[in-house]
């Protein structure tokens, strides 16, 4: 596992406005109230980023479009 933090995927394909708002609230909640220092593979913020990327990747696959490289790299970690 790499110690490098994942980027927040900017692509919103397949993500509803409600999902994005709730996702952001969870992310901010983990930022302020989550654990202090964990390796990236155990960090709940990193898990949220991976799940979001997987959801975007699945939406691209369902639509038959090519997902950006950033989405693919984040989803496959």
C-alpha cells in the first residue's frame, strides 16, 4: 500500500446532488471528528474517496463512456 493520499475525484458522472452533499458532509465530519493519523489504507476519508471513484467508474461503464485516468487509478487502489 502506498502512503500517498488519494485525490477527490472531480468527475460527478452518476452522482446525484443529494449524494454529493451527503458525501461532503461525511468527509468534513471525518476531517474534524475522525481519527487523527492513520495509514491511507485504513483512513475513513480515503475510503470515502475510493467509494466515490468506484461509483463514478460504474456509472461510466454503464453509460459506455471512458472514465478519466484519475477515476480509474483511484477506484483501483
